[in-house]
C-alpha cells in the first residue's frame, strides 16, 4: 500500500526498515500487485459502505450475507487466473462494504460513536501496517501458522454463529477478541506466504488480506463499542 512510505523515519533503524520494504516491493511482483489491488478494493469498499450509511440501507441479514460472501469468494477463486477475477474481487469487496454500512451506522448512533469508529479504523491501519512491515523487513517464514489459523478461524466462526443464534453477549465479545488475534496472525502469515512464494496469485492474496482487514476492523469496532457503552 502506498501509505507504507509515510511510516516514521525518525532514526537510522526506521530508514533501514523502509528501505528493506521498498526493496521487497520493487523485486516482488506479487506483493506489488497485491498491495495495488488491495488499496483499490479498500477504497471501493469504503465508498460502498459510505453509500450504505448515507442511504440508511438495512443489513441484508445473516443468511444473505453468508451466501453472498461465500458465493462471491468461490467465484473469485474460480476466476482468479483470468481478467474476470479482478471484476469478481471488486464484486466481493463491494458487497462486504455494503454489509459493513449498517454496522457502522449502528455504532455511529451510539454515544461517542464517531470516535469509536475512527479509533477502530486507526487501530486496524496501525496493526496492518505494523505487521505487514514486520513481515516484509524481517522476511521470516510464518508458514508454520497455517494449520493453527485454519482451525482457529473455523472454531471462532462457529462460536460467533453460536453467539448470534443463542444471544450470548459474553461469547460474542470473546469471539471478537480472538478474531483480532487470528486476523493479525493471518496478515503475518499471508504476507510471509507471498514473500516466500507460497502464494503466487495476487487476486487471492488480495482477498485474504482484505478479509483479514475487514474482520479486524469489525472485531475492534465491537470491542471498542462495548467498552464505550460500559463507561
């Protein structure tokens, strides 16, 4: 993402890190294309979310959300090696932005809602840039996290569904906290996966990182919203 260039450069160590990041971006075509597409999809999702908020569109509901998400995800995976894969990515991320709009509207309607949303956005950006920068500069191999993340995300997803169906607020908050950790791990894992050649398709790399950012933001929003309502 272009915002990497705005990282602090207050000392020699920071300058070395930024030079290392720029070197990786220049030499790794998949990373470069992924960050470019990710930037565009994040912007597109932000526009669809803002439109959803402005028009006060209702949330499509859990079933439609899951069908739309997994359907578009499957379509993107099938088309990932063609030009239509790009179109599918924008359809998926735009749909996710639309579903995000009503959620953001809910939190904006709470006391200090604007501050909560901005804090969640800032926290998400800081975590993503920090972890991506770490993976790019150290070039450590985080492939060992793959199995743990897969199982953890599946368990957390099922627990989240249980929290919704059985209306258990404490479980929902726990799932949000766990998702913050899991999505942070996913950012490290996927960035490392691209660097070391485990992921060679920038369309799928973009989808993975976008989903991680999306879930990281919504999880932070849930946690911060709860903390503010408890004050």
